[in-house]
């Protein structure tokens, strides 16, 4: 079950960046219909990932991947500017998500020790 949840987590991160990309290029009504469908899929995958993984961690990864993915897309796809400050703040987001995940693992191990 955990592997399936990780797959849903990866999918929600990918769909998060897809709909943000869609916001940047949408110019026709059918584009917006497609974006709404992508958003619906995104939230479906997000809810499925939360079934077996800690919700706080899932949301942090989802939001972090969306933020960093959108910033990178702005730089590489839409010719946005790059700066060392942007890179440092993206690194800070990634480190924050990693540390949150590590702290969740530590909490789960402590609960398991207490139950044994």
C-alpha cells in the first residue's frame, strides 16, 4: 500500500506543475476546461496519497514540489530570471520538506517503540 501512495504522491506533484503550466499558456476556453480536469486529477491523487502517508508530509511535499517546480519552469520554460537568492530559497524549501519527512519517520519509530 505504501508504494501505491508514493506513486500517488509523485503524480500529484507532476499534476501540480502541469496545471500551473496551463495557467501560463491558456488562451482558449477549452484550455481552461482541460486545466480544471488536471486540477481535479491533482486533488484526487493528493487525497489518495494521504490515505497511507502522513497528511502533513504529503502536503509539504506537494506544496514544495509545486513551488520549486513552478519556479524552475518559470526560469527554463518561460525565460524568467535566475539568481543565487532564488536557488538558495528553493534549496531551503527542499531541505525543509526533507527535514519534515525525517521528523515524521522519527515520530513513527518512537510510537512503535512505545507500543512494543
